[in-house]
C-alpha cells in the first residue's frame, strides 16, 4: 500500500514506536539474560545469522511505513539505504581480497544489492559498476583504491540522506535541513579523526578533503563543525584528566555519537506536527540496532557486562 496515511496518523505511529525503544536498564537485562534479546535469537549460535534476523525484526516497522506518506518516502528509503551501504562495503572488501564479515542488511523490497552477490567472485571493477548504478554516480568508475571506494560510499549515503528532503517544503524542509546538517557536522569530525589517526593525514589535507565533501551540501557547515568540536574538546579533556591517557579513536567517536544521541532525543518532542519526530526516531532506532549488535558481539567475545554497557549509546 502507498500513501495511506496523513501526517497526524504517521506521527502517532512514530510516537508509539518511540515509546518502545530500549533504555540502558533494558540493555543490562539483555546482557544478563540473552533470552530477552528481541527476535528470538538466543538459541542461534552463529552471530552473523543472529544479527541478520535481529536486524530484520528491528527494521520491519520502517519497511512498513516507508511508503505510507509520499513526502516522507524519500527519507525513509534513504535511511534504509544507509544500512545497505554496509553491504556495499562488504562487496568492496571481498573484491579487494580482504577478509570480511558477511553479515547482510536485508532492506528488501528497497534493496539495490542482493545477498546472492556474496556467492559471486566479483572484480573490483564489477563492484564499481554496481555502485555506480546503486548511487547513480559515475564517480565510482574513476576511483582505483578500495579504501577510497568505501569512503565514497559514505559520502554518497550522506548525500542521499541530505537530499531526501526534496519533496518537503516550508518549515518541514527547514527542520529537516537543521537536523541533517548537525548530523553531517558530527560525521565530519568522525571522519577527520579517522583520517588523522588511522591514515596520518595532516590538518591541511584533512581540511582539503572535507571541503570537497562539504561542497555537496553547499559548503556551509563549518560553523556547525566548530560548535561540535568545542563540545568534543571539553569531553576529551575530561577523559585525559580522569584517565591520564589520550582518548582513542573509539573514545572520540563514542562521545560524538552520545552527544548526537542526546540532542536528537531532545528534538523528538519539539513539535508533534513537525518532521522532528520522524527524523529523531529513525536515528534513535539506528543507535538501538547498533547497541543490540554490541550485546551480541560483547557476549561472543566474553566481555564483562560493564564493558559492554559502557559502549551503549542510549538514555540512562
């Protein structure tokens, strides 16, 4: 069914779904009692299979709502496609000859890549053709490095999310742009720290790289990036004082994501009739899926409950 809901109806559904998101207490119970993890996966020994089943169970309500209201459909689909970006990276790494997990994010009927591709021996050039079609972007054909391909997948995914506002108008378009620009600022900092610490990029090279990325969005988000940087600097200084150690990339990303989670949560109830609740819910669900996967991985590797909980991105 398509276009069967109006804004009040759809927002009422989103409010009901948001009320069922998990708290830190809920996650703590799941860590202690794995049979309480949703999706009936406690008896599944293969963690990849368990995650695939859990993902489909978590994302099913979004699949059902994606075409409920025409103006929101592009954003719902762009949100789903950010999970499909992980599938694209699996194919890139596999074609490059790297060992990689084969966990697949099933977003059917909105998928452009099918899981059967994992059984094929695709060359990097064949994968680039698939990505060119997937993102309608011939730039993929000119990229030779598999690392650059993976980065460009992230760029295109963010671009699709940003431009999914194109059917919105008036205040809805402005509200959506506000939320996405803040998200892009957070992503800018995450990518910048990865380039600095993993690839030893100089500050000048990082700025040049991120300027190219920002041109896709009008190049007007450096002020927002500077605000996020100020908050992050305070958080990292506290970590240094508390631990006497330099924060890791994982610490940096955790603080950025936790701060964004707190902000996006606060935006949910800002106006029932606005798109705030829809955008907020989809990001909150994104974090919930990541948290559930952390529980599966943490238990798999025998991590203490406290260590798993400390990496949760959620409300207390």
